[in-house]
C-alpha cells in the first residue's frame, strides 16, 4: 500500500512537471504568435518560465524586430524581464498582469531620410490591424503597473551629409492602470501607450545626438559652403555687370 501511494505521488509529480513545461511552451508560442499580430514586426522569445503558485513569469532574450525598410536586427531587445500575473488568467483571452519590471532595455533608433523606425512603428500601430489571437480568441490585457528602468537607446542616422552613431541614456518611466476596465486593452493599444511615452524621449535623444560635435562640424562646413556659394554668385553678378557696362560703352 505504501509503495502504491509513493507510486501515485511520483506519477502526480511527473504530470505536474510535464504540465508546467507545456505551460511554458504554450505561453512562449503565444507571445511569438500574438506579438507580430499586435506590432506588425517580428517578436522572438528565448524562454518563458512560469511559477504557477506565485504567478511570477520570467521572459528571457525578448526582442522586437525592425519595421520594413529599416534593415535587420532588433528595434528593442532585453536579456530578461519579470512580471507577476494573475494565475487564473495566464491561459485566458483576458490576461491580468499585476506588475511588469523591465530593466535596461536597449532600443535601436534608426533614421532613414526623414523618418525613424519608431515613427514607422507608431504609424503601423495607429493604422490598426486584426486583433491578436491565441487559438483563434482575441487577447486583451490589463496591466496594473509597468516600470521601465535604465533604458538606453542606440542612435543611428545615415544618409545625406549627417551620420550619427551614439548611445544615449533615457529616463525611467512607469505606466499604471492600463486596460483596467472589464474588457482590458488589445496588445496593440498597450504598445501604443508605451510608444507614446517613449517617443518624446527618443526624439530628444535624436536631437541631442545630432547636436553634438558631428552637427557642429556640419554647421561649420555648411556655413563655409554657403559663404563659398555666395561668393561665387557675387563674382558672377559682378562679371555680368562688367560685361554689360563694356557693351554699353
């Protein structure tokens, strides 16, 4: 009887381990499926680890890809982030998140012509798309608190006469009560709120990067070129006037 009891406990433990592993895999697949639907860019995850009792979730190697036309690599990447989820909603179509803490995310800002990759992503979010889904069901989120600590941005601008390549520290920020009504918010709307918070900082970083030594040198060169062109134009006008005077004489 004792051996039978121990055997049953062992079977239950094995089932629990399998279920736990499958839950992690299901959530990982869900993120990589719903993420691109919400953002219209690739989303990849290294691993997802869920603690069913505490509701703690750790996500590693999370990356959001670049919009079309901005090359390869990640628009945002981070080694890991933690969140606490209402355990009763982990596999529901309305997921309630008590808190998310993101530490040291790296944003890769790229400018091609007059548009940045963040502006391109914002336009995609504003344009809207079909709802994000897992197993055919639309997903909504409630996030009570989202904190971003020590964000950094790599600024790259190429084209024309300006080339900038700098890393800039951004300010911490916290968002609260996202989608706290009964219906929650679509992931696309959550992303839009985050982008609306980030965009002023990103714009400031781009301006700050462009106002450094590179831009000062550019302004000096531009002024020199302007003076050169003005001098050339003045000489042409003088030559034309002299020629007209000679003809009149």
